[in-house]
C-alpha cells in the first residue's frame, strides 16, 4: 500500500513516485486464466506453492 518508494544503499536510486497502486492481482488472474484456456503450465508451479505453504507453517510453529 504505497505510492512512493525510497531506496537506501542503492547507487543512483533515491525515490520513485507511482501514480497508482498496482499490486499485481489483475495480471496474476489473467495469467492463471490464460494458462487454463491455452493449456499452458500454471504461472506459479505447484511445487513452489507447496514450499511456500510449508515454510509458512514452519514459521507459525517456530513462533508458537
């Protein structure tokens, strides 16, 4: 939820101002629908989804 980005420690980059917020949901949904419609692989591989889920559960367990 930002429209302004400040960078520190990156030579040549100070700020970036955005006119609108783009969180990528529309592009993600479009890629998913296109993959189904055109018979392409999923935009996010299943193995990556499983890995992220397991990592999330590991973090929850570590914090408990």
